C-alpha cells in the first residue's frame, strides 16, 4: 500500500510540473507600471480552452498530491 501511494505521488508530481510549465505566463513589465497598463484594463477574461484545462489539472493534481502526502505521513 505504501509503495503504491508513493509511486502515485511521484507520478502526480511529474504531471503537476508539466502542467505548470505548459501554462502561459501573465507577467507585467515595468513599462505597464509607469504607463498605467491601459491595455490590461479589459484584459481580465476567464481562462478558456486548453488554459482552463491546465488550471483544472493542476488543481486536481495538487489536491491529490497533498492528500496522498497526508496519508503517507499517517502510515509511516
């Protein structure tokens, strides 16, 4: 049981790293701070398509990861 959970935790960590690496960055550069960033005023849209899928995969993987970590800590 312990080995199965440990292997599942390893797989989840790899999937989480890949899902986080594939997500697009949303950085603001220094010019937006001085110019006001008016192009970002109406840019706050909900994630759609593949980006929304990656966000959901990341959340599910992290919840499972911490759940398994808690179970493993109780088993050992």
